[in-house]
């Protein structure tokens, strides 16, 4: 994978005190191969590598005491810029009522993402309504209704009409009348970009005037996703991109190129089929994820020094037997605190974990940990040992017990699951070997 490749390159670079131009060349060759292999568009790669190389050969870098680190920093920084630098946010119509139109090929995740967005909007204090404008398949309307129910958001439908413009307009009217402030318009897709679809979307755009046109792009489709992004943007002038299925083994290349070829920001990424699996897109975190160099090695090193080895070993054992419980998680978090706090550890982790713990920051780390503790303490022994039984009513009870919102409980469970996943990565033979090498 891309990160494996780059990780190898960077490991070699890291061990070098002095760099030659040849080293930089070799590193750039690897970066290029890795990016190409990750489905990053060829032109994008060429430009990128040329830029990065020029910067790397700059005097400050070659003469610095840690040239290799500088190179890594430059690659990371340039990747971040390539994906949008600062990161962008969904924008709302200042007039008070925002229409969001979804667009994208069939199966990319438009309808699912409508639900995720509604969920996100509600959490941000908005009042969203959904609108079913995929008029070609009755099942599509049913699907959006299921989605709406799941996220507790009303869905406007008109099963008799085949006119998406008429439906969207009526939905807008009704939503405004009923005091909603965001309308999310789900649209039809096609397997490929075709004239009919584009004309339809253009028509909705002209008549309904969405404030944001969000293109849903499936990260798993690699280069096709990039071409789709280009095509949709040329015709519709989209406002932002939502990259779905980033939870699979998406190679990340699509994210890189989609931004570059459209010039439009990636606002969110979908990381699962559930309605809370939507994350703000952070270019810097994605860069680390693509590079796979979120400093896992120093994390392991630090862990080696500070982790209670016996405990860690025990956790690993349990994990293997699939018995890594919430109590283990709590213990692990406690150890993390001892290692210098969550903030520090998060900094060292690959982007994936950082992204998933997006609401944790350095200052909040301590407080967050106490909150987690209080949530876990509000659980029964059985729940701590088998989090699978944590259904909605149990979560509600726990939330009431510790005086925190259910969302916090859900968050904790998600983090526990992430930790479990990460532990699994640690427990694979390759990681173990690395571990032992560091130890010995
Ligand atoms: P649409 O045709 O664009 O409306 O796509 P759908 O919303 O019907 O989604 C197609 C499939 O992709 C469904 O099975 C979804 O559950 C799945 N899907 C959507 N987003 C994600 C995601 O972020 N991760 C994963 N793993 N699956 C997703
Ligand atoms: Mg759909």
C-alpha cells in the first residue's frame, strides 16, 4: 500500500544524518511510485514531486542538522496543501435557509450520506429536512425514508411526481413553512456521467438554487472517482466534495486528486455505513494517513519506556481471544495519560486515529479522560466486559447515570472500538517484530 511504501522510504531517510541529492532523488522516486500506485492522477503526481524536490534541495534543508526530517516535513506539508491546506467547512446561506443538493454517481453513497449529513446538522444545532428527488426508482424513495427515520429527520416525498424540480421546490416551501433551516436534496445517480443526468441536475441547480452542491465520491473507485469529480464540477460547479468509503482499504489517492482536479474542498469523509460515520476532512491528518508516518515508531518507543509491559502483554492476549474489554480500555487510557497525555500520544499516531478522536485536543485530554472514566464507571460489570450488549436503552441509562449526553457514551464506545482496532494492528506479526527489534 501507499503508506507501507512511503513508510519504508522514510524509515531509510530517517536513519540518515546527511543527505545527498541522490538520496532526495531516490526518495522522490519512491514518493512518485507510491502516489501513482495509490491512484493519484499522473499529472498531479508529476507536479507534486517536482515541487517537493525543489523544496527539498533548498539550502536550508540540506544544511540543516536533520535533513531527512526536513524532507519528511516538506512531503507532509505539500501533501496537506494538495488536499486543501487548512480544511474547509460546510457553508450555510446567510439568509437563514440553506439548500444542499447532493450529486454523484450511483452507489457512491448519496442517500446514506444524506442521513449522515442530517445527523451532523442536528448535532450542530440545525433543523434539517430531507427531500427525495431520485424519482426513477420507487425503492430510492423508500430508502431515503428509512434513512430519515433512522436519523429522526422528516423526508419530503411525492411519489406521484416524476419532476425533481417540482418536488424540490415544494419541499423547500414546506421546510421553510415548518421552521426547518436546511433542506438536503437527494438526487438520482447513474453508473456513468451522462447528458440526461447532468441536464437534470443542472435544472435543479437553476430552479432550486442550492447554496451548496456537494459531490459524493466513492474513494474505493480510485481514478474513476477523480474523473467523475472533474466531470461533475465542470458541469455543475460544485461547492465541495464528500469522500465516502474511506473506511475500506481506500488508498487515499482519490482524495488527493479529487481536490486537485476540481479545486474544490473535501468537506467530509464517510467512514462506515452507519449514520454517525461522517468525519470532517482534515488535510493534515489525511496527509499523515496517506504517508502512514504519523510517528508510529516514536509512539512505540515511548510506549516501550512507559507502558507497563506486563499489562500491555495481558491486553494483547485478551485481544487475541477477543476479550479486550472496556476495563482494559480504561486501563490503557490511564497509561496513555501517564505517557504524557492524550494530546501527545495523538500527535504521534497515524492520522486515522487522530481523525477518529477529532474532538480530543491537548487541553481537553485530561478532562476527556475523566469523562470517559465516569461513563465506564456508570456501566455494570457485564457491560464493561461485553460492550456488545450496549443497546440504546442501556446507553441512555448510562448517560443518565454519569450525567453526560448519550452522544458522549456513543463516542466512548467508538473510541473503545478504535482502540481495539489499533491493538489488533499492534498485535499483527509485523508490528510485533518491530516491537521486539526496538526492545532488543
Ligand atoms: P447512492 O446510490 O449514491 O444513493 O448510494 P447509497 O447511499 O445507496 O450507498 C450505496 C452503498 O454504499 C450502501 O450499501 C451504503 O451503505 C454504502 N456506503 C455509503 N457510504 C459509505 C461509507 O462511508 N462507508 C462504507 N463502508 N459504505 C458506505
Ligand atoms: Mg440513492
